[in-house]
């Protein structure tokens, strides 16, 4: 296992992180009642991950039973507190609420210190303003850092890249969690700015939201062979030296075979990896002049349609046969609030606002309608 410095936190952490949001029955409420099935699952996976050399565990207040599971399991396994780092996340409206939330989380985790605390989900301007306001929740986190209760303060985000850049520029944060992987590279500017600011960079969900890669399309599997799509994607991410670690949703022993000999401080994206990348890159040529570059210039849409994201799903389903992934993500629209904003493509009124803004002159309304037809699942 390779270890990288997590930016100015100055901690050396494994390039693979054990994420904690997918344990069996982990989302059933209440969060502090732990079924044996969840405990057994978390115990087995955590034990195995630590033996594999993973020394970074990630959770959040919002991940159901996850914090309580880790609190119990790390105790039961008698893991030396100095042998791993733990990241958790949370939100609050005020500084006092933030302190109360952290207090709660420490109890769930059975710890007296959290190594990395991320403000969870700076996903739009309103949340950015609320989180970073004077005497607000992030300032409370920074005070807790001064007091030694938190090691480093960061943020997680699903926002547009402009908001991410603004958040980095506050200089309030030591690390950042964001989406960036082979099938979604729009946040590269944020990754680069974070490097310039010496922040740790944590990649959210490269395997699941990164393309449902535990169940890849046959086409992607064939192109990535002899690597698995998960391995190729992870090596692509890690070929960016500014990226520290990737959250792997490991929740079955079988998932660990993805790590075999893959992340050992070698030159990622070497000759054979590059060949895979080139072949994947070339697939988008199949879209001809209907390829959306996902530049975002067409936004905003008065109907709040997330045009680049919907057309990205179209790109992926046409170029890579990733129809399952497209359906999985497309049907999350209109149900996840600020975590995944925007309306379905069929909300288009043909107002035409977006058309002159598209540098490649796509017929956006038509593409949105056909994508809706292909990916929408009637509830
Ligand atoms: S034409 Fe459709 S997609 Fe384009 S801005 Fe108008 S409503 Fe939005
Ligand atoms: S402006 Fe055109 S190419 Fe850019 S995201 Fe919008 S539709 Fe895609």
C-alpha cells in the first residue's frame, strides 16, 4: 500500500480509504441501534482493511449507523489509536450547533479526538455562506482544532467547480473531498488549486458514482482488461500527484481483490495503462458532433435543468454502453436536493436560452428529450 501526505494536515495516509457508508443495514434508523449483521460486516471489513495497510477510515454523521459502528468495532478490534486516522463529517447552522454535533460524534466514535473533520456538503452558494460566515460553524470547527479536539478541518462538496474554487480560496480548510475520476474530470481546476494551497485531496465515490464500476458495462470491462475498471480508474486518479486518497466502498471481502498489487507506489498510468486510457478516450468519437464537452457554458437554465450532467450521462451511455449507470444517476435527479440538484431533461420548454451559449452548437433540447426517454424510469 502506498501512503501519501494529506496536504498540510501533514498526516501520511493510505491512497485507499475505507469509506463507511455501505455496511449492511447501515442506513436503518435509529443510528445508535446496531444489528449484529451490521456489526459483523463492519468488523470483518475493518479488520481486513487494516491488515491490507489501509490506515484511513472515513465516515459522517449523515451515514446512518456508520459512526456508531466504527466506535464499537475499533474498540472490539483493540486497534492502536496511533495506527490509523479517522475522518468524519457533519453540518450545522451555527457555531454552537456545530460544537454540539461534534460532541455527539465523539461519543458515537468513542474517541476524544477526530483527526480530520469535514464540513459536509458545501454544495451551493447558500451553504457556502452559512458555513463560512463570521462566528459560524466552520469557525467553531477551527476553534475545536485550536483546542485539540479536531486535528484538521476540511470540507466535502458536490458543488459546481466555481463554488469549490471559492471555498478553497477562503483558506479556512486543510483538505477537501470532491468528485474527480476518469468519467468526470470537470473538477480538475479545483484539484490543482488545492495542490497549490497544499490541501489534502480526497476523492469521493470513484467506484459507485464514478461509474458503477463494481458492475461495469462489458465494453468498459473489455477495454480496461487486464485491469478491472476500478483498478484503471483508481490508477488514473492516483496518476495526479495532487490527489491523496480514494474512498473505496469496501463492504464485501471480495472487493479487496481490487487492491491486489495495484497501489504500491509505482508509476501509475504507465505504458499499458496509457493504452487503456487512449482507447477509452477514443470511444467518445463515436458520438460525433453530438458529444457534449460538459463545459457548462450553457448554464444556468431557467428550468433548473442540469444540462452538462444529463448530457454526460448521454455521453457515457452512448460511448461506453454505461446505460445502467446513466439510469442510476439520472433517476436521482429531483430527489436529492442540493446533493444532486436539477430537474429532469423533459422539463425543457424550448426557450432557447442555452443554444447560443453552446460552443459546439448542440441541439440541447432534443438531446435532453432523447436522453430522458432512454434513462428515465417511471416510479
Ligand atoms: S432550451 Fe431548454 S434546456 Fe435550454 S435553457 Fe431553455 S429550458 Fe433550459
Ligand atoms: S455548452 Fe454545450 S458542450 Fe458545454 S455543457 Fe452545455 S451542452 Fe455541453
